[in-house]
C-alpha cells in the first residue's frame, strides 16, 4: 500500500495515499467529530463538524472529504477548530426542537453528545424555527422533521444503500426538509419499512412506531394471556443497549428480562425458523421435482417482500408461500397451543420481538390470521424491548441466565443462523441435502453462502441433483441479482433475499450505534459471529432433527407441506407496482 | 419560499408525451442529463406536474423523490401551470412600504389563490415578485403584459374585472 507522510497535531504518521484527512486521523487513533458522514454512502461534507486546520489551506477544511498529501500538516483540536465546531453546533441547534428530556434518542443522540462535549450554549441563536407536522402514517417509521438536522444520512441509506430513494431533500434554503415526492406521506410511497433510515439517523428525527404501551396494557389485563417470542438475531444485539460490546450473546439474560416483564410465556423463534425450513425446503423440492416456478425465493424478510411487490411484481410467483417465522409462531400459538391449553385465541396477545421495523407492517397484512384473529398482535423492535426492560427497572446485566419456556423452547443451530445473511439458505440446504441424498450429512457448514458479501452464489451436488443457489442482502443487491436472473445471466433454483444489508443482525430495528462505530467496526460480521458460534456449539444443528418441531407435525400439522400446514403456515402476495 | 403543489388538473396531450419521450431518449445514458431533461420537459408542458415527473422517473430509472427534490429546489422549475391571467405583485422594498402586501392579500382572498400557485380551474396565477424596477409607480403589479401602478386595494376590483 502506497503511503504518504503527514503530521497530525505535530506528530508524524504514515497514512494510505488515497485516504481522507478523517480516515488518516482515525488510523492514528484521533477521532474527529462528524454528523453527516457515513462511510461509503454519505460523504458530502455538509454538517461541517469535521472541520480541521490544514497548514497553508485557506480557512478550515472538511476532513471527511479532504484528501491527504505528502507533507501535509493537520491540526484537529486547536482553539480555532473547537470554536468553529461549537458555532456550527449552535447554528444546528437554532432550528432544532430541543425536547431532549423525552426524546427517544436522549443519551444516545449524536448531536446531544457533541453539544455536551463542546459546551454548547442552547439558545445562542434565537429567531424563526420551522415547524413540521410529524409523519406517523407508516406502521413502522415515524418522521419528526422538527428534530432533523438535514445530514441526509437517511436519504443515503434509502437511496444509495437500499436503492429505493423514497425520501430526499425538498425545497431549498431555510425551507429545505427531508420528505417524499410531492409531499405525500411515507405510507403512500413504495417505502418497504426496512428502517435503515432509522439506524442511520444521528438524532431523534426518525424512530419506530412505539408499540410497547399496547403490550404493557395487555400484561396488566387479567383476561389476556400474553406471550412473547424472540427472533434469532436479537439475542446477539440487545446487549448493546445495556453496554455490552457488539457481538455479545446475551440469550439467557434476555430470556430472564422477558420473564421479569411479566409475560405468560417466553419462547424461542428459532423453533419456527426450523418450522419455516421444513415447509420451505419441502416447497423447494416440490417445485424442483414437479416443474413448479423457479427460482424459489425466500419470504422471511417482510421488507424484501414489499420490495418485490413494488419493484419486481413479476417475481411474486417465485416467492415462497411460507409465512415468516414470526407469523408461523403466532399462527401455531393461536391454533395448536390454544387448543392444547384450552385458550380462546381471542384472549391471547402474541408479541414478537424482532430486529425489524417491516415486521410491524407484516402483522397487519392479509392472509396472516390462521385462527381468525391476527397471528401476531404486536411486533416490537430490539430497541423497544430494551426500552421496556429499562422502564421496568430490570437490572439487565445483573440477571441470571434463564431458559425459554416449553413447548417452544428448542431451536436448532439452523434456526439460530437465520439472523445472518445466508443463514436461511444454509439451514434449507442442511435439510434439502439430507432429503435428496437420503442420508445424514457429514459436513453441515455451507461456507460459500456465509459472510457479509452483498451477493453470494454457490453450486452444490446433492446426490444426482445439482443445486445452484444465490444469496443477496440489501435491496440494492437484490435488484442486481434479480436483474441478472431476468437477463438469463444467472441460472439458480433457490435464492435467499434479506432486505437489510447483512441480514437481520443489521436490521432496522436493532440498537443504535453511532456513526463512529458504524464507520469503524464491522457490526454485521461481529453480530453474525454470535449466531454462527451458537450454531457450532449446538448438538442440534438441523431443523429436521428438532424434536419440538417434529412434535408439532405429529400432534397437529401432519407432514410438511400438508393441507393443514398450507392453511396455517402459508400466505399470498400482491402485485403492488410503483 | 416553499413551492406550492398544484390543484390544476393535468391536461397533457399524446403529442406532448411523445415529445417528452423523445427528449428522454435523446439524453438516455448521459450522466447529469436530468437538468436538461427537466428544462426541455418544462418547455413542452409549461410546468412539471407529477404526471410528467413520473414518466421521467420511470424512463430514466431515477426515484421520483430525487426528481421532485431537483424541481422543488430550482426557481426555474414550476410545479404550477401558468394561468390565462398571470398576476405578479411586486414585493420589492419600495412597493412593500407603499402597501403591496395588502394588495397581494386582497387578491388572494378575492381569487382564492395563494402566491406561487394557480387556481384549480387553471385561470389565475398569482406570484409575489422581487423588485421589477418600477419603484416610481409603487406599489405596482403586472397582469400578463399590463402594468398597473400607484394602486390602493380599492382599485383592485376594477382592474381584475377586465380579466374575468
């Protein structure tokens, strides 16, 4: 790697030739504050917080977009720099609704932290403040432009990262605001509810629609039986909300906290991830053997489903008809479990804790009411669950580990890895391979479909059958993949698509991480490692070996793909178009 | 100032659409072609309503919001068609101190149209302009190519009557 010599704050460093001043400083363990900068997707020098002095340069320069050159002398922390940053923060605050006490981002707001660091005077500039109506039309995402600082990180996440672009800057000057085309509400656009805009937002201008009060009300209602199930990935991330480093597995504490909240049952969604595999792998083999529509595409990610319905309606017949694990769980709970326990499905309040904001949309979809009532009553994000735990005064870190409740307590390693891109594919292959070859697999790892690459392809010879598969995460990658399939450039039978880059571990409902972490730590990989490590340590690593799943089929569903399974566990899609 | 969305019904013709498609085809694949496409589209239609922006979005593979963002940013692009009667009230300093603020308010009330937009029937457009250089006649307004100066709100009824 070619390097250049530069001086930062009087000390000499060798830094990569093509880096920016910001990157060079970070490599030297010096942090320069930023608000708008997100590596690779939002490098626009707009917020002017990363200002530094460069010897010989006219005025201060924005380090996030300023390239280094040989002999450059940079000063990141002079009084002049500090004063400029402070002034810029005060200007940002002058048109910011300072309702910090009750703000959902209070204590993890990037603007709040910088204002504290720089000793900013809140009311330095008076004058006009623009007033915006809060857009809470979407079932998933709330936009409060009164708190927006126009950094455009959400716009970059939506447009550049996800390839969607339903939000952007409208009008100009003091009237500039982030909104949708022709000022329609978010719910009336092709937004897929993935929530990547929320996790990109440095302040409280974007957040999920909070459904926690509905749960607390249900728990307080003695006539309600209230149950919760935890998605595969949230045990790998919720610890971050309580100070654990990214990549810490806190399953036992999470279960204990859920029990302390007062749920009547606390269950593992890994189990219905296994159930999904039983149904989906059966569907795949059926389509392969009986000339059904191929490639089959997974249907676990509701963000991806809505994307497909809007942007690729010609592919809706390729979608697996399987409900997502969340919906399968609710469906089984309100039919099988209700029957077993003599409960009226109407009295059951079923909650899913998921890394996802799109699941809030999914619970209200048609064809998701196996027992005549919605399969899932409320879907809450990892962040909402963490807030419930904090509000209830539960000392998360001090909890002793507890286990999920029977009869939905067992998930396989195949179910566990659902939370990472390629996980559903690997889980399905573990089952399909054994069914096709009629013998036990010796090696369970399908390494080609692992890792955080946006698009992965692989081919496996299973007995006489050659199975070609592809995996994409992030809808911009899904678009590339589907265009290649349409153009005949890619011939595959089975595709896994997750709406969020990296899969559920990087979902739009996961704990906030500030830009300084998002830019410098590989969150997707760290969080995914929790799931792969859990899988590697398990005895039970294949969905088809899960005794709890097999019990469901024996006692209730018959066999995978049965008429009853179709009635309860499968759904349909609509061609929404643009 | 925030651009006003139109309430005028779209009356685009097949011929206009064909011309628009030609314009888009001409610029297809050229980087940074959105500005000329929008400029030429506005020449065809006189303004850039949602129907036109949607065609451009679809044919260029650009999100509709990105196009709307550009159109709402630049003063040269119009979201409202020019009405048959185009009224521009000068809000330059001289006119303003001589009471043009009252004039524009009165016209707003009388015609039911906000500055920067056109009545739903497409007849009247009201605009607030900066100094038009006729300070000696302050307060001044123009209707199409006619100039009216030294006005009071009492004069408005008589003037507007001519264009009804």
